[in-house]
C-alpha cells in the first residue's frame, strides 16, 4: 500500500447561481509524502480551498481519485478520513476553555479520560501554551488562538493536516513567528501538512515542496529552490518573487536575440530544446533582478531611469530603449550610478530561463 496522499486527475466544477460553469479543479494530480510539508500557492480563485475541501471530504469530486495511506479517500465518509483541517478563522468554540477545545475531538470519540488528559497536556506543550489551559479563546491573542486551533487539529493524531491560510489574520511579525512554529511542529510530529497560501514568501519559507496553481491547474511543483530558480512558465516566474521578462526573437541555428540587443546561444541556457523555441508564439527570457549586474563588459546597454535606496540594497530601473525596462538589484555598498547614467549590464546565461508559455 502506498503511504501518503495521492490525487489522480481530480476535476471539480461548480455551477454558479448565474448559471456559469466554474472549473475550480482541472485534472489535478498531486503526491504528498507521509511526512512532507507541501504548500499550495496561487492567486485568489485558483482553486486552493476547493482542493483542500475535496481532500477533507467537504466537496465531492466530479472525476479522479484520492488515496490516503492506501485507502480510497473519495469513497470514505468525511468523519472517517484521517485528515483534519485548520481554517483561517480558527473556528474555536468560544465558550469552552483551551483544554476543552483541544479535548473536543477525543471526547467525541469517547476515549478514556486519562488518555485525553495526557494527550491535551502533550498538545499544550507542543504549541507552548501549557499555562493557558483554563482560558477561553477571547482571553488570548490571535497568535495564541491560532496555536490552540493547531493543537485541537493535531490532538487526534491525523495522518495529514490541511491548513487553509491559517496565518492570514495575523500581523506580519506574528505571522513570521508562527511560520517558524509551524515548521517546528510539523517536523516534530512528522505529520504531513498541506498548507494553502497566496503569499509567495510564506510558501518559500515553509514548503518542502510548493505546488503552484493557476485557474484550477497545477502549473508547477517542486522545491522552493526549483520553483524560484527554474520557473516553468511566465506565470510562475512572475508570481514568485520579482522577475524580468525580456522579449526574445529566434534567429537561426540556436541563436537568439534578447531585447533586440543581446545575441545568445541556446546551448548556454539550460534545458529547453530548439524546436520548442523555434515554433513558439512568443519567447521570453526570465532573469531575477539580483542576477543582473553592472559590468563594463556587459550584454545589454541602457540608461538608469530610477533608483530606490532600500538599506541593504538599491533597486535600479534601467531603460533599454524600445519601451523596454529591466530591474536590477545592487548591493548598496557597490552603489555608484545615478539617474541618467549610461550603464552596461551583465547576465550569466545559466541564471536565465527561456520561457515559451
Ligand atoms: N460553491 C461554489 N459555487 C460556485 N463557485 C464556487 C464555489 N466554491 C468555489 N467556487 C469558485 O471556484 C473557484 C475556486 O475557488 P476557491 O475557493 O477554491 O479559490 P481559492 O484559490 O481558495 O481563492 P482564495 O485565495 O481567494 O481563497 C473560484 O472561481 C470560485 O468562485
Ligand atoms: Mg481560499
């Protein structure tokens, strides 16, 4: 029996009240290992919540299969599924104390009192709230309530925890703290986490792997480094981090011209084949601003249009002519140019991606 979660060709459509058909999930396949932290990342409306709800059993699939630890999950009643969900709006019981909130699921299962007491203490310890057992949710901060929600969801020792933007209501500082906490808790319990966010920084910080969704489809899945360094499409390159997309024309024999200036041979640019580039409707070169440097022996020439000093580094916008601009990030210590200066820019081909979709 296969461990972990497998989704195979899962599709789900909704009929909106206006009569429109919404394809919320379109042929989604995904594997999550039994101790993995997978982040689902994508813009609003791309299907993230729908995907979690189908795993949780709150939504039926139209087609496809879902397996968890070797069982057909989509044929298992929701309350029998070994998954638990944490929502953005903690959904704690307001009139129950912290310890009774955490014990709730175990009490429903009529577990022995001693076992419940022990498990609640263990969970309070895990989320570092041991002194808060007798409080009610209203007597706690947002971050503390979120940790109670997490403890409650983990108390039944699910095989997998589903988290739908659980940090969305927290301010930035608390959010960062909770990210570290979540990562620690996931590691120490070894339970698989499927975590939804539309924040790309959060995804990079948390995921063992990130699945990028757009319009109901997984467009790329990989480690944070793979997604950042080797985006598969313009959408991924643009959605994760800051990127420059420069127009490319295909000349012949594997040579390209970037932004009308830079002659480049495909051989140096990674793993795209020539036929794909030659037949594509449009071709772009993606390069991160921190991978472009000012260098006398450069590939592109332009004029500094804007500079912004941000402490550790300086953001430059360079006008390349023909209405094209490129963003460059320079170490503030090396900063030596001003608006109006002519500059030459160097880009290592191995730090670029040629994208055709
Ligand atoms: N019950 C429903 N009836 C009709 N359409 C729905 C229903 N639930 C979701 N949708 C539609 O399905 C699509 C996916 O919605 P979903 O809630 O999964 O998006 P999401 O990625 O979680 O977005 P967000 O980041 O805003 O939470 C959207 O276009 C949404 O309008
Ligand atoms: Mg959502």
